[in-house]
């Protein structure tokens, strides 16, 4: 226990000698506080991710219920097998549309023609080799 005692005063050299120990203790305490904060944030992020996973699981079943509801609605005007085929065809068209959009986006993202970074790197490589046009 470190109590303030006005009769006991430390000299300058003693205080300077204690400084490295106090600095080390401060750094250790700051690291411990940072680790505790990261653990707290990690738990919060983990819980949030679990809630998103639970929501995605339930969404899967909601979509299944909506699809069966669509089949039942079409079954009011068509035979059951025809209603199921109509809903399946609609779902296949949606899937096809999503695949086409996805392929187009992947191609756009992987297109390397006309990229200024690639051209700049190629220019630098040529300059290092001693080839190409210099400015």
C-alpha cells in the first residue's frame, strides 16, 4: 500500500530510478485494457454474426413457405402439378437472370484491359529493363 507520507520524501535520483518501472507498468496496463476491449468487441461481433446467421436460416424457410403459397395460389386456377411447374419456371427464370448478372459483374471485375495501374507497372518494368519510351 502506497500512502502519502509528508515526512518521507523521495530524492530526485530515486524518483528517476522508479520511472522505467512505472512506464513499464503503464504499458502493461494499457495492453491489458486494449486486450479486454478487443475481447468485448469480438464477443459483440460474434453475437451479431450469430443473429445474422439465425435470420438467414429463418429467411430460407420463409422463402420456402412463400414458394409453397405461390403454388397453392396458382392451384386455384390450374391443376396442382401445373401450378408447381409454373412456379418452378418462374424461379428458374429468376435464377437465370441472377446468373447472367453475376457473370457480367465477374467479367467486369476481372477485365484487365485498359487499366492504368497495369499500364503504369508495365511502363516501370520496361524502364527498369532499359526498353520503351522515356519521358
